[in-house]
C-alpha cells in the first residue's frame, strides 16, 4: 500500500469522532453526515483549527446544510445535460467526464453535493467506457475535462487506462484533470503520477485552493512535482462567505499560487446548490472584491470572476451578468 493510500485509509469519516474533536453537536453532525457524507484526511485534520476557521467552514458538517433553503439540488442542469451517465455535455466542443464519485475530503459547498460520496452513486467502469465511446462518436468535441468526485483517487493504472483511451481519439486535443488532492491529500501527487500525466500532453491539471492556509509546505511540494514534470497548473477558487470573501485573503491566496507556479484561473461565484445557502455571497460584494484586487495586486494574480448560470447555460463573466441576486 502506498503512502497516499494509507493516508486515505486513515481518513476520519465518523461524525461523532469529528464532533468530539472540534466541539460540534454530535446529533447535528450525525444528521448532516447521514445526508451528506463527511471525510477528513489526516493532512486536513492537522490544518483545521476549529469549526469557524476558514478550513473548518469548508469541511466540517454544519446544521445549515439541512435547512429548507429552497435551492435546487442540480442548479446547473447537469442531469439533463448527460447523454450518458458519466458525461455532462454543456458546451459544444468540450465535455465533463465524471470518472469518480468519491473525494479525499468532502467540501460542504460542493456543486455535486447531491451525488458525490453518496450511497448508491458510484461510477461503474462500464459507464466510463460508454462515456469514452460518446466522445469518440462526436467529432465536435475537442476537449475532455476528467472530473468527479476526484479522479486522482483512482490507482495510476486505472487513470492511465482512461487517459490513454481518450488520447487515442483523433479529434481530442486537450485533456484536463480536475482535482482537490494537492490541497487535501498532497501525498497523492507522487513522482510516478506526475510521470503518468506527463505522457498524455497536452494535459492541464486544475487544482482547487480556496484559502492561503491551504498552501501548506506539502501542497507546495505536490505542485512543484507536477510543474517540474511539465504539467501546467491552473487553479479554481470558489468565493465563499466566511472563508475568503475579502480582497486581502484572496490577494494572499492568488499571489501565493503564483509563487507555486499555479495560475489563478477562475474565481467562481458560489453555485446556488441545496444545502449551501450559508456560503452565499452577493454578486455586488464579489464585484467590489474584484475591483479591490485590480487596484492592489499584480494582473497575473487576477482570475476570471465567473458565475455558472442556472439551467446549464454555462459560465459567464460576472461583469456581463445583468441581474444582481443574492
């Protein structure tokens, strides 16, 4: 068993244990975990200081997740845009391939909160093969984003099999792999994984860091291992109330990412997903933050601020959004 597999095996998934460690109400934590799974890596357990710190808010169960917030479970209409179970085809020339349904740690604000980690929602290999066949049969598709869940929780052999089949499709130019592991399970980024990913160039890896405290020494080492192997890294950040909804925090994060040779690519306005209303930030606040960033930090550190429009209509730069909501 590898180091990262052993760390994954040691993850804490017991809500009662998490409640004791972080001073949560055990009944509430258990009720939340029954609906939305909880998983903390040993790495995260060493970083989280409490339920109200920026990392605790992202990963510890919160009773507000069970509020009747009247938000949809699938605001981006991914289920209706799935011609096969493991494909989301929203844009003409690129698709999401949902190759996994588990993560090393479960973000409480997840867009796919309805399915990721939930019982009965695993991804069968036959579904992945059907997804690859769909891509092969549609020559207008030029890019595949391998996501999930987290595809890097697969063993190297399985990941290589999927990427290899995709790379053999003549009309596929770019491959992207989306992962949270450099932030929450940096041990997963091994030299052998970096070499595996390098073989499928042009391949971009999209990381997900939301707060400067996630830029640990271990995360920096993981990112360096990938970049040194020639794999371009771009980061997606989600704007979250009580986590990073101020310009100073985001400036520190984005500048820190640049020092790790990671491009700040997207700042996502939070999706209006059922169970995540307590993370909502007004668009007006997000715009103000972006103005502060433009005035106070390098242009290299400024990501695209986007909102994923309801109904599966795709990402739109916030400055083009006419209606301001909450």
